[in-house]
C-alpha cells in the first residue's frame, strides 16, 4: 500500500477492472429482490456539469449500497437526444444535430465513466436512434386507432426564436422554457394526446405517491386543477346562441351583472361585428394576444377590458347584461367565459368600479344587509341568498346545488367538474425529433403509416434551413409518399414529436433495450418495473413527471404493463450554487479568470478589482460554473463525490466551496494513513466478534463506536438519504481510532478491534468513494470487488452502555463527575469519589463525617 493516495492511478486501475469483469452488468434473478434505480437521463449537451455530478453521485451511492444489501440492482443510463436543446446547440455551434449529438454522447459517456458510476452500459439507449423511436411511432398509431390522438387547428404557444410550438407546460412566465424568449399565440393544425381523459385518475393517484416529495405532488395536483362547480348557459340577446360559463360559485348567479369573454374566444369578433365596436375590439384582441397569459391572470396585473357591443341574458333572473372582453379571461381555463359577480369577487369588483358597472350583492352575512353602492370591497364570505328570487334566504352552500338543479330543468345549466389540465400538444415544427407516422392524402384524409413500414426514418443527412426551420417539408425523398389506402401520391407529416414523448417511456425500454419485437419485453418489465427510486430536478415536477405518469396509463390501457405509476419513490435534489464574480470591463467571470483570494481578488484579463455577487445556481450565463473535468484532474473523482455528498443533504441546494473540496481530500488522506499505518498491526487479524464485556476497557469505546457507526450510516442511507450525516459518523469513527492509537498499548484483541473499525469505515464509505475503498480493501488482503461484499451489520449488544456517570457532591455542592462500570461495588465507587482531585480540594479531613451513596446517581460527602 502506497504511503500516499494517488487518485489518478487508483481510479484508472479500478475502472478498468470493473469494466473487464462486467461488474455492473445485471440480469433478472428470481432469487434476489430487485431494486430499480435511475437518475433522469441527460441531454447530450457537450459536457457534464456539476448538477450532473451531484445527481448521478447520489444515485450511484444508493445503487451500490442496495447491491451490498443483497438486491439485484438495475442502474441504467442513456441519452435524451432528440429535441430543441440538441438542435439549438448544434445550430449555435454551426454543425449538424446528428453529428453534434453523437459526438457529445461519446464524450459525455467517457466523462461519466471517469466518475466511477456503476451503470450497466449494455442497456444504454439514445432516443434519437431509429430502433428506439420506431416503437413510440408504433404506439402513436395504436393511440390514433383508439381515438387517443387527434389533430385540430388551435391557438398554440409559438416561440419565434425556436421556430416551434410549445405545450402549455413548456411556457414559463410567458417565455420559452428553452431559450427564454417571449412566446406568442398562433393558429396551427396540431396533434394532441388526450391527457385530459386521465385528469381525474392522475389526480386521484397523487394521494397514492407516499414516496414522492409533498411539494411535487402538490404542484401536479394544482396543475391538474380540479374544480367542482356548474356549467351555466347565458342566451345571447337577439340570437339563438348561448354563452357557456363554468363557475365554482353558482350561488352568486343572480349577482352576475356583466359577462367577460377571453380575447381569444371565437364569439368575440362575431358579437362585435356591425356594432360600431368592431374595430376597437379587433385592436384590443390583437394587443391581448401578444400579452403574457400568466401576467394577464395574476391578481396584481391591472384589469383591462372593452364592451363588445352585445348583451346576454342572466338565466336566473332574465336580466340583460353587457358582454365585455377582458385581459383576465383565458381560453385555457373553463370555457373562456366568466360570469362576473362584482359584489362577491374582488377582481370583478375592481373591474366594475373601473368601468362603472352595477354591483348587486346576493349573499348577505347573517343578520346584515349589504348595499352595492356603499361597498368598498367584495364580500367573499358565507351567508344567505338575497336578491335571488325564489332562492332568497337559502344558505349559500345549499344554493350551490339548488340553483344548477333548477337550471338543469330549463336546459340552462348543470353541476359539473372542470380541470385546468389541457390536452398535450405534441407537434413540433422542428427537424431534430421523431417523425409523426401519418400521411395526408387528398382523397383519404389522415392515414397512419403501416406498421410494416416503421420506423419512419428521420433523414440524418438533411441540411438545416436558416432560423431553425425544419427542412423536412422541402425534402422530396421524405415528404412524398404514396397513400397506404389508395396508393395515390400523398404528403408525409413533417411535424416531429415533442421530445417529452421520448422521455415518457424510456424507463421501460431500459428493461429490455435490445427488444426488436415491441416497445419492451413484458416479462422483463414485469420483473423490473416500477422504478423503485427515481432521482432528478424539481424543475421536471410538471412536464416530464406528469407526462410519464400519463404515458404509463396509456401503456396500461393497452395491456402492455400491469401498473399505473412508473416511479415508487422520487428524490428531487437541490441545485449546485456558487457566488458570481464580475468585472466592470468584462462582465461575469469564470472562476479561472479570477486571481487572488478574499477581498483582494482581481480580473485575470485586466487586473481590475472584481465585484462578488450573491450565491446563485451555477449557470453558463452567469459564468459561476466549475468544470468537473478540472476537479477530476486535480482531486480525483472520489474527492468530488465525497464533497458533493458531505456539503449538503441531497434535497437541499449545495453551495460550492473550494475549501470544502480540500476538506474532503484531507479526510480521505486521513483514512488512507489510518489504514496504511495500522496495516502491520492488523495483518492476519480478523475483526473482533466477541462480547464487549470481554474486551480490555480501553478497547471498548472503539468497538462500540464501530457498531454505532454501522447502525447510524445504515439508517441515514436507508431511511433518509442523508449522506452528509453518514459521512460525519464515519469521520467520528476514524477520530476514535486515532485516539486509541495515540494512547498506545498492546492489549489482547487490539488488532482485532482496530481491524473491525477500519474495515467498517472502508465498507461504509465504499458506495461514496468506491475507487479509494477498493484500493484499501485489496491492500487489507481481500480479493476484489468490495461491491460484492455484504453490507456490515451492527451488533446491538455492542451499543449497550456498560458505564454510568456518578455525580459527587461535597456539602451539597457539585464538585465532580465519575464514570464507573455499571456493576461497580458501592465501596469502590465511594473510594473513587474520595480519591478524585476535584473532591480532595474541598475535604476538611481524610475522614469526612458522612459518605452517602445513592445507587446509580450520586455520592454525597458531608465534612
């Protein structure tokens, strides 16, 4: 064993051995419990970043730990290779998406291997490969046959920069989730998955995900957005048409004094036509289409509207009320129409005051009447109906049922449930994606591609058009195809699928990645699925995780899987953060462009003093990133892994610290020196397996600490994934071992106790710093690999406290504390108390008047 740890040599040695032995390859094994663990697979963006390192290190520790606990562990890795991220990066780097993607996959795979992650690379998948997307094309056709997919013209979210449509979930604060630029509405024919058909089931199962963070479950439940209410119909004055409204407050119907339609509502231009309001309404609608929908609906956004020139009839009291279009009404919720009750809704109240509209209170608090003219805010509490005709005096909660039932008899309303969740628009007007397998025929309409012709191959040699536009429509060899029904010339669909389609079932494909007869082999999926532990960022709480839950239900409906939920447990790790540094001349600086330390730091480029900003998520735009490659070269993979796990619990943000990395390196050196320094002593010894009481007294603390550490580390990993406290426990064990060494001695069993402590420390650290521990384990005389060694078990008897603390008082005042054996005799305890240096100072003589012993508690001495 070398005197000092050399990470570069050791890590290269063990990575080569693991690969040669196929150590991480896994197959089904009916004799072992299975454990399927995976981290969210990455976009092949070019290089792994510290977020990847942290995420994958967390997963690797759990995978290695579970394997040592006797589980048959599936721990796969692949590449989320299609979609805008790869295509935009390729365009920015003036290369082809296919070339960019495959080169990045090769480079990033090499980086991941250098971190020592225990992936079964035989199961590697890349979603851009035809053998992968062939099967989602197959499922698309099955869904099309069953009516689970449809195509329609719709107002969609359009990103001009990315030249594509975005799903509602991909619009963040009015901006594109990828490029950050503003999103505008646009009418296009799009393909949709009927995810809304599963809204109730998805919501119901939110309560059946105990292994998920409450925050994520709440986010999904809110996005699904179930509302219990009523669908009401307002006849349009002078017309046979009706305006349908969903409301959760049918009890306030009589107080509806105006109607509001979303600017995108199809009735708006028709109702304003020929009224003198047409031009103003048209201008207002166009202006609202460009506004941010999120901000439009926020409470703080100023409410703005316009009378469209038409009226509708309140179905309860037959009063004629004006129809407005306003910025706060959205087509994405309910029917795109809002019955406005200013007396009982603050937003409506503010709007009514602004546009001088009537305010009619229809719910009075008990024993109190309200006057609309004198109200200074909306009344939103409980009460009794007023100004509501036959329903006057009824409690408002009862009226929520009574009024819809009354209107249902007239064909003007009924109770119903509404969901915020909208169908998933999967069409993307981009090149780098899975082709949608349909053909458009002038005679036959939309026709699915025959299964025998799958996959519909994406031509990987196509040249991209300026501005990110897809070239597929201009490639005769791709777009021209005969109609499968009539044989006439037809046109192939040129939209590609949203990249989230690929990531909605890849976890099933890992179970049988080379299956060429279906999406996967059902026997393999039955054995491995569902995923026992999934790890990834909370930013995927709605998009990827909701889509994956939906897709699993589709597979379940087709009988392809027997479960509905794909992930039993979910861990959302925190972000990796670092302070920003900037220079007045050069703006944000990379860490390597900063010279010096502390307040004396300067810009490497111009020597100007730098400004230190707040600690933020690492990002290329802020340049507060740390290159994992540089860290690996300087410290080795295991030191980086140790720091990532010790600096913070996995669910919390991790603040980057160079001092923290140095500290991790020092601790590893301390463990290495312990093993090397005690190698001669423990050679040939076996870990002590006897009883604690049979050990010499000064060996007992290390023996107890060894077993206490095993118990603590096991609980920290098994129950909480608190690797930081697990590592801290091993640090304490190492300190205790050094304390024994410093005391010296050559007691019987010393070698056995020391070996047990060192072996325990190495085994407990092995999932965290595997190369390091493999090397020590081999130096201790064991064959590789430490991963094949069972996880250590603690001895509960070793944890039993066999000592007690006795308080010593002299004339009623505390003077000392003694640590004695629990079975010590009373006379021995009294003698020890009288011999204590702190006690002697307060004695008047060698023979005090009284020495009283209270068993297990104290010795009281009276002068």
